C-alpha cells in the first residue's frame, strides 16, 4: 500500500520533471518589434521598443553602462546586449538574429559581404565606439616609475631578458634602483583579445625580437600563464619582481602594481586613457565611406600618444535593417553612445574614449543611418 | 489473490510472493523506473561518446600536425596545428603526483578512523573529511593560488636545492610558482576525501572475526591490519585510488587557475608550466573558433577514453583479486 503510493508519487515527480524540462527547453528567439514615438531628453533621443545585440565581452561594461543610462531616461526602450564574444556576435548579426554586433576587430571582407546581404544591400559598416588600452603592470619594490621600449618589452616577454638589472632595462631607467632578481613574467593562459592586441603591438614594433605570429593564444616560451586579466593582475600583485599585461583599468585599481611608461622613440608616455585616446584618434581609417574600420599605428612616436591600444566596434547596417529590428532605436542608442557624455563616462570605467576628428566621423556615420 | 489482498505481503508464505512473481501495479512501476534509470546511464554514455566523436572529426581532419604527438595548440591558425601530447603529459603527471601524495595519506586517515581513533573522535574526523569533498573546486583553486602557494614556494625551493640532482626536482628558471607540484598538491587535497571515505567504508566491513582472531593469536595492531585488513580490503583500496585518479584527471577549474598552461613537456615539477585536458578546454573554449571548438572536443574525447580505461582497469583488478580476498 505505502509502496504503491510511493511509486505513484515517484512516477508523478518523474513525469513532472520531464514536463518542466521540456518547457524550459524553448528559448525565445527573434528580436523585439514594437516601436513607437520619440522624444528628446538631453543627449538622449528616446525611441520606444526593444532591440537585441550581442558580441565582444571587452566592451560589455561600457555598453551595459550606456544601456542603463539610456533605459533610465527612456522607459519605453529595452536594449539587450549579450557578451557572447566577438565571433559569435558577428555570426548572430549576419544571421539577422540581432540588431547590431559588438566586435573587437572590424568586420572584414567575407564577413562584410555576408553582412551587406543581411542589411539588404546596406551596406554594413563598422563604427569604433569603445577604445581600450593595455598596460604593462609591474611590481618591483622601490621602483615607482619604469620606462620600457618595444625591444626591451619583447625581450622580457620572450624570456631573452630575464633579470631586472639587465643592461637593456637599466639603460632606459638610469635613476631607478633595479634589483638583481629574476623577472617573473605573467601572460594570459586563456585565449583573449588582450593577448591578440598586445602581441600585435610587439610584432609591429619589435619584429627583430618578437618573432612569433600575433594571436589570441600566448605562444612565446617562458613566463607563467594566468587565467583572465583579473588573475594576471592578482599574480603580479602577489609576486615580487613580476610583470604582466592587463587592461588599463586593472592596474589603475591595483594597490601594489604600477603601469610602465612606453617609449616608442618619442620619449616615455604614461599609460592613461587620455594618452591612449591620442593614438586612437590618430589612427588611419581604412574602411570605405562610413565604414570606419581603423588601422592603428602601433609604432606611433608622437609625444603623449600611448601606443598599446585597442578599438572595439559596433557592426551595424547603415541602411536596410529590417523594421522589426527597430532601426530607429539602434540609431538613437548609437547617437547617445557617440555623445560627449557617454564617451566621457568611458574614462572612469577604465576604457578609452573616441575623440577628435574620428568622433566627428563616427557621429556623421550614425546620423547617416536610416 | 495477488491483485485484491489488503494484507501486507511479508506475512504471507506462499512461494509466489517470495519468487517475485506477484505482479502488482507498484512492482511493475518500480521495475520500469529502475530499469529505465539503469538504461538511462547507458544511453547518456553512448550519447556523449557519439557527440564527442561527431564534433571531433572535422578538426582532426583539418589538423596539419599529428594529433597525438604535436605539442602546440593552435587550432584556429591557418593551417591548424594542434595535438594532445602536452595535455596528455600534464594531465597524467599532475594526477600521478596527486595520487602519490593523497593515497597513502587517505589510507592512513581511513585506518585511523576505522581502527585507532576513539568512537567520538572517529565520527567527527570522518565528518570533517567528508566535508572536504563538499568544497567547490573553484575555492580550492583560489585558495591554492593565494593562500597555499606562498607556503609551497619555500618547500619547492628546498626540494630543488637539496634534491635538485634528481631531474624532476631541478629548477633552472628560479621561479617556483604555478608549478606542476603546486597543482598536484591541491589535487591531492581534493581527492583525499574520495580515497579516505571509500577505503574507510571497506575497512569497517572487514569481518570482526578476522580482526579478533588475529589479535587473539597475539598479533599487534599493525600486524592485524597487515594480515586481516589489507588482504580483505585490497580491491576496495584499489578502487578508492582509481576513483581518486578519475577525479584528478577530470579536475578543471582548480587546475586551470593554478597551472601556468605552458605548451611544453617539462618533467621538472617545481618549475612553472604544465597543462591538462580539462583546464585547456576551460581556458580556450570562450574565444575558440569553429576548428578550435572541435579540437577542444577532440581533446575531451581523449580524456573520456582515458577515464574509461582507468575505470575499466580498476574493475579488472578488483575482479581478479576478488576470488581470494574473500570480499563480496
């Protein structure tokens, strides 16, 4: 009797679980649709409705901040940005699952061809919106400022320079007391855009020392790998005589480590958002028309231009975004993103703003969207 | 009769009930559920194997290097170059170190709890060891990295200074953090509860008569353990070690945090380096491209087979020993 009941309960529970999991399997797909009227509040033009976007996790914090600001002002708008990674973000944009994509590297050639098709002829364009800087963080007691040039940096990160008092380092830092200690070098053990950009910089500026292909995975010998910028930062903080590369914001909040100045030939430049912004605004536009794909000049030697930078883009349809994916809201949101207020917020968040002529071009490209 | 009776079945003595031939709805339901549960495991295992093979094939075909002997892992480069040599080496090497450390200590804990400790102390200790198994592995990883590592570094330095003539303890880099030894130590702590809990279960099942007979014949406690406990428990002790090994082989996030993830085969356990299948998957999956993901799944397939072989050889050892140990 009791057993029968138990079995019945068990059977019912089992069936219930199956039903539940069956229900949970269906995710909602497709983008929001309802768009309504618009009104202007300060920098923000409010457009009702909802959009989906996905892509780069590097710019996720910036985009999330902008979305929060936008949605607080515009109650009728819902913007959903999923930090799924650049590759997946571009894929979803091309497959017309999202209204725009966030990507660490500008969409090129075959991606653009596919994206143009998705935009009904479009064209699809890249808009640089969020910049970043990579800082070389070091932890050496008693050394408050450190200058490195590309060859020395590449030497340290390829383990050909292994001591802090190596002549190459002391020559650049005549006033510093550098210890006779082994350099504990930390890099990323996971695949990352940070490694990609850092190795691109080394490959462009120190080709004689850095003889490896730049890429998302660390391939140089020696040193120690840590997972994520947070762990690299923590490793540098907790290991005496160490050095590593991280996004600028990490070293700004570190109690122990400091950021090295980089001397590309025009004198040492400190790692700050403002100095990095100078490099980004001086980058050459290699895209056509309103496609603002950039080519960063890593070898820049202008005083006050910090050279180890990266740019993340929004991949959008200049025209031809389907009406049910709410082109008006995309445009209004990007107008806000390119505003002085939104770009100014980037510095505080450890990002690098787009400035100068480049920002003017970005704004013009956003205005041309329809 | 079997369909309408309201009497409890246990009071009846008819052979029909004992043989299990009585078919009531509850029996049938339960038979169905338990058979289903049993089959479900097989179906899940088969589905995993099929999925892994299916997803792994494209990358293995695209690989321009030998999948088994190549040490680099660049599946998304053009052409793709990747192989499991380093991952296989690192996985086995860290797990072996973990086993060498954890198995003797685990047996020791189990013997102490089963034969030496007072009852109250024994149950408290058993509870605490079991609690260790409930700690999430990310906690072990972070704890190992920030709290444990500073204490291991002097130990590593001591090892390389005094035992450096043995190649595996040598350290030419003068760096002691993020080493295979470090990962092995943390893994050892993680598999300790598995090893000690299972061997404890086996030790307490040693027939009381054997134990008392040994003691009555004048054996000391250690002789009793050697003569009465070990022969009886050997299969269980082996399976305890093998289950520990299984956990060590597949451990992911703690190893990913601790190891330096270098793609080179380095026997020196105090130098930074090492890598493992599971850690590599965790580190590379997020940014991997199409071939990259397939390649990671291919490496997962290899780990799947290694774990299968480990478990099967454990079963084989147990089965071979069963006859003359008297267990089960």
